[in-house]
C-alpha cells in the first residue's frame, strides 16, 4: 500500500480504513518497504479500503474533536 496511508505514532503504526460513511483507525504491522510503498504483514484484511491520501488530515480531525470534548469537561 502507499506509504502515505500510514500514520506513525509512538505506540504503533496505523492506517485508516473506510467503514460505510466513516473511517476507523486500524493498527497495522508493516513488512518490506520501498521509498513510496509498504507491504502489510498484518492488521488488514483483503479487500478493506484504506485511505491512501489524507490519513494525516483524518488524524488531525480526530485530535481536534478529542481536544474539544476535553475542553467542555
């Protein structure tokens, strides 16, 4: 899959998977890689639709919504 689909965090590597009208963050295990592609060694099933571009934007939106929710507490 495209390297741009990965979200790298301190606790692991993730990809966003399309589920109907929304997206869920899924932990993935990567294998061999090149400059622009990675092999997925685990965490995804065949046929799952992964966000190839814009994963970082989805991550930012998720962080903003969590911060907004914490602000109201």
